[in-house]
C-alpha cells in the first residue's frame, strides 16, 4: 500500500508570512497533485506535477516534485487570509491512474489578518 | 455546466438501514470514483470505475456496492449501515490517465 505523509497537520500563521507544506512517501509516484478544500465543499485541483525535479508556480504558490518522484512541497509566499483552507497532496501510481489516487492526511492552514 | 452533482447533501441513518448516494457528472468523463473523508485521514478510495459496466474496489470497499450502467451516473450503495460508515463521501470524475479529479460537494452521512 502506498502512503503519503503530509506535514505539518496544522499551520497557523499571520498574513504576510511564508509557509511550506511537505508531502513525503517511500513510494514512487507517476504524478503528484495538490488540492485545496474549503469547508462544506469538495477539493479543487491546484496543480499536477509529473516530472522529477519539476517546479510549477501559480501566483504566490510554488509546487515542487522531488527528483526521485517520492516527495513534493507546496510553498506559499506572503500568505493571505484567502489562502485559509485544507491542502491535500495526492499521488497517482503507474502510467494511468484512472482516478485512483492516494491522498495525504491534509494540512489545515489558517491565515490570521 | 453542473460538473459533478451529489445527492443528498446530508443524511442520517439508523444502524442496519440501507441507502444509495447518487452521483452524476455531465463532463463525459470516463473515470469516476468514490472517496470517504474522515478527520486526520485524508480521502480514502472506496470504489472506482473506468467506464460504463466496469467497476473495481479501492482501499476501503467493505460495506459498499457500486454499479455503472451509464457514463454519467455512479451511485454508491450502503447495504447495512454501521456507525463506522459515518463520514463525508465524495464522488469524483476524471477525464484522463493522470487522474486529475473533479469532485462533487460531498454527502455528509451520520449513522446512529
């Protein structure tokens, strides 16, 4: 069974601070996705990374896939209150995931004004 | 475009009762899946389907049945509800092999 360990589980910061969320596994994934979820809603895809060492930027969010494709990180620069939410990483195994993803436990981010 | 629609949004059952969670998508996605979300455990895959007439088990399939008679619909049946099935259930669909998921808004189930 593939596992994804996310850390930290909880993050409480002030607006304007930077933060990093980590997603680690002992297994290799063919792709790694990051989702954001708000209370009462389903997760929404932020980004997919597929190549070892890949870095993707989405405004103030930077996503990195480890060289060995076993880990990933999400870095937020100058956090805003609107970034508050649950962040989930999810890995797909094999060439075709068919919607079968392994999810991390999630990181609850609270950004205070 | 409605995307992925789940009904009901909330349901309370007594132990032993059965029910069906409905899921429909209008994006013509081949792949559909059901996950459950419990505090501190992320999302866990219950069942998935790669097309009409084809389903398979995920990580936590016990106590749940699925069928896929059309591309659009993927209902999840609880055969005999147990308190351990109290959770938030998400249906998701995907267009391609990397499995990037589009989720419904979730169905919150409480089993007493």
